[in-house]
């Protein structure tokens, strides 16, 4: 969000040089810079002890490809808390742990996406109204289920390369159930 008017007093802002930040909207009446704002979102894949990856189809938007569990962060919560909350809300799985993977700028939506891999031994989905379908995929199936070049595709690719994921797949092949 770019501030043409001060959200505190309503006065029109003027551009003012702010050191290394360059020209920034500034409210002369309040005496404060008003830096551009954007939404911060979390995007997650859930990984099972068998090394499968959970992806979803939302009940709105495009239906051709599967996506990860995503949502907006709420004031006062950490990114890890937001990722776990969204997973629980959308597919009814409580992650045992979440690991930050990377961040990406989603230029089409003007959002910062904080991407996570979450791990859970739960395998049954309880989908919210936002989710049309949730499904477990093998790593290769998951790569094929995502839109090529998408942020979720990059996150699945990242997850497939995790040492944890490779260990899980080997344990599953020999009958291990340890997470």
C-alpha cells in the first residue's frame, strides 16, 4: 500500500528524502514517514513420515493445479505460528514442527511469501470450506501437480531435496515409521 494521504490525520503526503530509502511519503502534520506496506503471507507443504507431500485444491480460483496451504499472517503471530495455524485451519493437520525454507516476492499479488516445510505424522485430512480437495503425493507426483515455475513448485522442489525428506523415503522403503 502506498500512502498518498496520512492514515492518522488524513493530510496529503509529500515525498521526502529519507537517507538510503530515497523518497518516501511523509506527513508534515504528524512528522512521520509512511513507508509502503504490503501483506506478508505463509505458504507451506506438509511432509508425512513416508515422505509424501500434502497439496490442496482451493474451493475458489484456478482448479487446474494443486497448491500449498497458504494464508495471511495475523498481527502478533510469528511466521511459524501462522504456517501451523493455516495448516490446521485448512486441512485439519497439526504440524509437529515447521522449518523455514525461503521467501519469495509474489509480484502479481504484491505479497511477501514466507515458505515452510511442515512435518506431521497425521495423515487424515479435515478440509475447511476454503479447500476443495487435499491429497498426499509422492515427491515426483507433487512436482507434476504444481504449476511450472510457481512459488509452490519451487517449495516442493526444495522439500524434495531436503536431507530429512531423503531419509524419510529411505526409512519408508525399509519399513520404518519413525518421524
